[in-house]
């Protein structure tokens, strides 16, 4: 794998500093070229003879070389180091040139005024003011070295003092300006980082919303869609002429509702199905900005509201059933006991005994309904234990056959390994298997044939233990299989629609899953998949 070098994070203040430093380096090159042209070019005849010819020419050549070097490497090195080296070279070669060519002293001092100000702007305050102090001392020292205090020209004696005051003043002013500029850039960078962070948070929130969010422009093209909307949309067609997803082609009915809302401002809140395998949604519309042709489309998943309503209904039903349990079961027990006494009587005719059997069967059915409804109210916490599923399934089959004798039907346990350990509440697992086996015996049979049900224990390809309740019946249609575990859904006139729902809830309480899996060779299979167990610890 090739080595990847992470890019250096350059702040906005550093980018601005590099841009200004490049202008400063260009100005230095201009100064060096003017000095060289004055000494070597056609401008040499306009000034007096240099005091030190060799020193003047050496300074001009060296200054030009250093200026070109700083311009070439100014982008690669630290900008503050380049600025410090540049002002040091300016002062050193500038005052040497003033001493070697006295006729250029005033012009060089004036040009260095910009260098001192630029250094104070680019360097930290203390360093910038320090370089200005060095320039003042160098200017006064060079003047004292060149002419001395005995010179009679008052203008020459006052000139370096005036330049020294100018150096100090411009350095102070530019230092204050640079401090404010850096503070402003730092504040802008901080605000920009905060804004970018907030934008990322907003994007994450919108992307993870369960409500689908679409952005549609004035031409009906999809510009943005969060994860929920993408799941609801699926693969939509793309308008090749515009390079964007076309809402009218992908979802004509949603596009018509959007156009209707744009026309009269009245949304249609009728649930809409965008595809054959996605839940119904209720579209809501809002303009992105006032006067903008871009529209935000919110797709509310009706299944979420349905599940919330189901949860509230079940909670209410649980509280209601708990309060009425004794009121229902007490007379039910009395009726059942009276029927048993009547069945023992010798005075009952054979035709009336059939009626007693019907009453007894309906009492048992009513008691089963009460037990299922009470199961919603109890919701006891799971008490997991280490269980060998092979041995457990065999004991379950034996207990079931004792309590529910079968005529022609068969029920057996099987396993792919000698032992399959798992961590589960055995009482709740027994209740789940009772529901699944009863359903398989009642509905998992071909017409005119006995039911054959198998409780099979195995490991899945990932090593997780699982129990399958298999039958040899006609199977379950896809339209019914998608609603099997919904509360109160049943295809039998004698069922309550709560058995499979309670079974799945009990599996979830044990960190297991319950799913219906169609068998390739025919029949149906309800699979309980438990958490993988490694070293005695649930994974």
C-alpha cells in the first residue's frame, strides 16, 4: 500500500500572510534592481561617485541575489521566517549601500520605510517593533559613522532623526493594524469552523431523520434526498438532458401533488405508495426560501405512526385486560366446572352431550384468548440461563405430546450436533415453541394429509444457535408473511392474532430474533436465532 501524506491544514490567516509576503518579496526585488541599475546601468551617471565603489557593487549584487532567493522559496518555507530574514537583509544591505553611496542615502531611507512597515505588519508585534528599533539604531549609527556630529548642514543632521521617528511611527501603526487583522482572521476562522460544524450536524440530523426529505427545484428535478427518502424512492430514473433525477418520471403521482400544491397551496394528505415494496407515505411541502422555486418535500412514513398507534393500543389493552382478568375468568371457571358436572350426570341425553362438548370447547377457547391478552400486560423480564437446546427441544416435544395427544400427526425433535449451548429464558422459550408448534400442527398440513412438524436445532453459518419449527404444509403467501407478526392479524376465524406477536416479543426480550423462512422443498419454517455464545459469553 503506497504511503499517503496527509495535507497540511493551512489557516486563512496563513494564506493571507503568504499572499502579502509575496508582494513584499516582489517589492524587495524591485528595490534590488533599482540599486543595481543605479550602479551598473544608465542611471550611474545621474549620481555622484560612490564612496566605496567595490563595496557598493558587491552590496547591489548580493542584495539582488538574496531578494531573488527569498522570492523563489517564499512559498515553501515558514512565512514568518521568510519575513524576518527579508527585513534583516533589507536593513543590512540598505544601510551598507547608504554608507557606500551617500548620494542614495535619502532615497534608500525612504524606500526602507515600506520595508519596516511591512515587517511590523507580517511579524509578531514584539519582533516587528524590535526590527523597527534596529532600523532606527542602524540609521542613526550609519549617519554618525558617515558624517559625524561636526557636519555643518542642519538638514543632514535632522534628516535621520525624522526618518527614525517615521520608522517608529509606521512600525507602531502597522503592528496595531496587523494585530487587529490577525484577530479578525482568527475570529472569522473560528466562526467558519463553528458554522461548518453546525452544517455537518444539520446534515447528519437530516440524513438520519426517519422522515424522508427531498429537495426539488422549479423544473421538477431531485437535487437532494436523505437516507430515509432514498429508501422510500429506491432506484429512480435520471433525466439525461439535465443530469438530475426527474421527479415526474420517477414518481408521477407525487409530482402531480407537488404541482397541485404549487398552484393552489392546498396539500393532499391522502397516503401515497411510491413503490410495491415500500410503506405508504404522506407528502408535505414547504418552500425552501420565500420566493424561491425550490421546494422541500417531507415524506412521513405511515408505518411509524401505525406502530406507535399499535403500541398505544396494546398498552391500553394490557391495562384494561389486567383489570378485567378476574371478572372474566371467575364466571368462565364456574361455567367450565358446571359443564364438567353435567357431563358426569347420567340423566343427560346423548344429543345434549354434544352441546356440552361445544360449551366446553368454547370455554377453553375463551380461556386461551384471555391468556393471550394477559400476555400483553405481563411482559415479564427474561431470566436467561445456560441451556442445551438439543436436550431442551427433546424435553419440549415429550411434554407437548403428553399434554396434547396427536392422532395421525407427528412431532419430533432433531439436531445437527450432539449439543448446542445457548443463553435463554427456558420458560419463555417453552412458551414461544408452544405457539409455533400449535400453529404448525393447525395450519402446516396439506389437505387430507396429517401434519408433520419438526423442531430442529442447529448453528447458523456464523456460529449462532438457532431453533427451527418446520412443517410440510402449503407454506405462507408473501402477502400474508409480511404481516404475520402484527398484533391482531390472523387468517383464522378462531384466532386472536396475538400468538406470533407475543412470541416475537418474547424472543426480543431474550436478544433473539423470530422470522418466517419459506422452505425450498415446500412447507414453512419459523426460525429462532439467538446470540452467539463464545467462552460462556453472549456475543
